C-alpha cells in the first residue's frame, strides 16, 4: 500500500474537503439541530484543514504527517 500511496494527492484531497466544508450550505434546521450541524461543520473544517496543512512523508513504510501549529509569524 505504501508504494501506491500518493501523499501529495491525499493532502490535496484534505485541502479540497476543508474548502468544501466552508462552502457547505446550511440545511433548513433550527434550534439544537442547527447548533449541532454548525459545530460538526466547524470540527470537520478544522480536521480537514490541519491535515491539508501537513507536510507528509513516508518513512520506512510509516506515513508521517508533520503539522506546525505555531502562529505563522513564529514558523521557520
């Protein structure tokens, strides 16, 4: 599997998913359901965006995702 895994393509798919969550229309729900939907959308975006920002590599058959969570002005 590691031989056929295109980590750059995988990272790009996560970036696309993050963008899709941002564009997702709000269904006609109200109250508690609406809040759950919004919370889930925010969590989906955050998860997809984090992976989308990762630097990926395969090291001895192990997928390594490196994510710099420091503020942009503190990164190398």
